[in-house]
C-alpha cells in the first residue's frame, strides 16, 4: 500500500473510532449531532462528492439548480451518515434496537413454505442492513451474497457485535462469484440475499431508469431460473431515528422457456426491479447510496 493510501486508511479508521467513542459517551443522538459539522465540511470542501451524486440527482430532480443540487448532496450524505452510525450503534451498544414495520413478511413465509428456496433481492437503500438483522426470524438459513472485507474501517454491525451472525456470508470474490454456493443453498430451500443495484461483471440487461439506459445485473434472475426458486424484491427505508420500514414489493419466479426467449425474460425481470426502485426513490429520494455514475457502469 502506498504511503498516501496508508495515511488515508489510518485517518478513516481514526474517524470511525471517534464516532464509536461518541456513541458510547453520548449515545445515538450525540453521534447524529456530530454528523452535522462533518458532513457540512465535506460537502462544502469536496467537489468530488458532487460529481459522484450529480448523475442521480440530475435525473431525480432535473428542475433543481446548482444550490439545490448541493443541498441534495448534503441530505443524501447526512442520511448515509446516519445509517453508518446506526450500524455502529447496533454493533457496539448491548441494548441497541430499532423499531420496524415489516410489510409483506407473511408473504415471505408462504413463499418459503413451498420449499424452493428464495432469492431475496435488495439494494443499497435506507438502512438495508436492518433487513439482514431481521431475517434471523425466517424459518430457514439465510445466506448473504456480498463483497466482504474484514479489514475495512467501516465495520458491518455483525463484525462489531460479540456474537454469531444470524446469516452466512457467500463472498462474491470467491470462485464463480459464489454462484455455486448460492445455488446449493437454494436447492436446500434456503434464502440467498443479493444486491441488485450494482453491476460489477458478468451478464447484464440494459433497461430504462429515471429516463436513461442503465445496465442491471442478471445474476439474481439467472440463479433463480436455474434453481426454479422465486425472487422477492425487498427494500428498506429509515423512517425515524430508531424506526425503519421493510417492504416486500414483489414476488415472482423467473422461468427460462427457451434460449431465444431468455434475453427478453431477463430484461423483464430487470425492468420489474428498476421500476420498483424508481417508485421507492420517489418517496425516499435521499436514501440511495450509490456514489458513482450508475448510468455509466
């Protein structure tokens, strides 16, 4: 690691440690207050963050001028900061708990009762890790297909807790992107969660999202169709300081009818996902945390 990157990593770790200490001394409200000067300074001094958020906000709020766009970035980062604070609070404070409303939970149970497993498709929206924390109530084992770096400064809440995780991690950087392990779990009737809003590599479909073409990964739908498992789209929203909402928006089963129909079927699945994502973001515009040009992946 270069000296510059090493210094950046040390400063990032120091910043997280400072927030952990603030949580222990002053609680959740104190850490939220600390976010205001930190986020304001970053938004005021960094041009990079405005370039990173501009592709989304120029489409979500095309009528906004330069100063309104700066406010959009501030609110977006403030919400993200609160999610990170919540994550640290859940992991470091023994009595920490969020109050939630899980819309569609019974539908998940009915789908799992069919014994075909379930691909749980979500996104970097709201306090999405709340979804992982609450999936322990499901009657089958849960696996999270994700990039996992234990050395990262921004710890997941389950790395900070001194107890076993409620789910198993399947690392997407493992051979074949973790698809073999994920397929095996589905064939046993278990749950695999996948993020559907970031294309890294592999097959993808091009669909419309907020008026522009975007590439959406096909992996979740290929996995489901191959194992004959249903897909449930579930998104999270932070609705208060200690409140959240999880909503099951749709449940469907992708099916490969023929090789010729396969691309169209995958595009239809991706359109279902982006359509739901767009509806969710019209209600919670500042709770999507993709800080890059999503339309130029």
